C-alpha cells in the first residue's frame, strides 16, 4: 500500500470505530495500529494497540512482536 492508500484506510477505519461493539472495536484498533505502523507512525500504532488490549486483553497474543516501531 502506498502512504496515501494507508491514510485513506486509516480514515475509513476511524469512521467505523465510532460505531461498533467492543470486540469488533478492539480488532479494528489492532488493524488501524498496523496501518499506522506501516505508515511510519509508531506512536499512533502503539496507542491503538494499547487501547485494543484494554478493550480485549485476549488480543495481547496478536502483537507477538508485530508493533515494531
């Protein structure tokens, strides 16, 4: 994905994040965090991963070194 495509995807996810359930919200935050990481936004990626794990602690295994900033 290009930088522009990543930012477009991030914006689309942000709109969805405002209207969803906790488990889905947590998964979307993890996905947005990965996009932010790939878009060279490590602080945003880490913030999303932390928030996702607050909502659904079972997602901690998903990180497994993925948020390499």
